[in-house]
C-alpha cells in the first residue's frame, strides 16, 4: 500500500492507495495555514502514525502547491502556505520511518493521469491545472520534465497577451492572469460593474454555470487565452495529448468547447487532429492518486 498526501491552501487530503491506483480509504483536515510549517507537519505526522497502525505503507508521496527542487528534498516556495526552503520529505520520513517523496501538485496531477487516467499510454503529454492559480506539467519521452533545478514547466507564467493586472509572479501578461479563477472573476466582475449590473461574482464556477452575455464573453475569453497558451505549448513540445485539470476543469464541455473554437488559429504548421485536448479524469482525487505513485517516478 502507498499513502498519497495532497497539501492544498485550504485542505490537506490523504488516502491509502492500492498499487493499481484505487483509493482504499481517504481522509482530510483543514490546512490552517496560519499555524505555520511545524504545526502542520506535526499534524500530518500524527495522522501518518495512526494510519501506519492499520496499513503496511511502503512509501509516502506528497503534492504541494509550489516549487520543489529537482531531488524532491526541498520545498523552495509555496506562496499560499507561506513555506520557504522547508525539508518536508525528510521531516516526515524522520518521524515515521517511511520513505517520503515530494513533488509539485501539477506534476502530481499529470502523474495520476499518465498512470491511470486520460494520458495513459502516451509518451508526450502536457497538462494545465486551472484553479486559483494555473499550474503546468509535462511528460516528455515518458518522463516527467523538471528542468535543471526542478522549477520547469511553470506554464501558468508564459506570456499570452497584454494584461494590466500584474500576475503573482511579478510579470504582466501571464496565462494565469487571464485563465485562473482569480483572473476570470476579476474580468467578469469588471464587466458587470461597467454595465451597471449588480451581480457579485463569487466564483469562476458561477460564470461557467451562467448563460448571460457577460458570462459567455468571459468564457470565450478564457477559451481564447487558453488556446494561445496551448498553441505555444504544442509548438514547443509536439505532445500527443493536452490534459486540462484543476478545479475549473469541472466545467468540462463548456471549457473544452471554448478552447476548441479558438485553437485552430493558434497552431501554425501543426494539425489540430494530431493532438488530443482532454479534461482530466481524476478531478480532485488526482492529488492523492498521483502522490501515491511518486516513488515509481522518483526511482
Ligand atoms: Zn506570472
């Protein structure tokens, strides 16, 4: 058995996963970001020790919303958790005696899709995870692409067009500033305000579930900028498949169709039929499943 842990900004989800990728039992608790690193890690360790009584765990895999070094030893930066340069894997391994691997959460989501989901059988795959931010991952020749220091494939921060709102990374015009939940809410709210319509946009989900003109315009804009970004990535990586995951992928066909309407004009010499664009299979279970198989990809 393996233990997969998915550390998010609001919830920590973890589960026992069989070698075939089936979640046997799963649990969660609030992240309590303000508690700080040590308290959060001690809480995780306590939970692992409880689980260890019941199951024989061969390895632990952990996904974090941030940058992890190439060896999976140091979490360099998790802006949502206020973690910098923490030795998460080592700290948990030391107290539990179980080999522990750590990886960026978008990479984890792609591993889940590659092993058991909609990227199964492909050797070249790109993934975008759309949530509060935008994550990216790539499998090239069957291997997770990390870059020289492990910080590669940050596709949320490729330039896709002019945007007066500055991205969290400090740049202007990043894909994330257009197609993240934050970007979508900001754009739609601005249009409602300009048109003097008294609507409060609380979530991107609300936009995808609405049928009014402004929501339609906002969805089309998401499709356009995703197509620009995906077009760039297709030209860089020539993947067999592009997987769209993260919370926003719950919009399924509405999201996929808006990309489909815009992608042809972004492909240059490439043929649209040579690449599949698909919604992720695992949704919010990707974190636990992907993390559980980290030991295979690390070894
Ligand atoms: Zn950025």
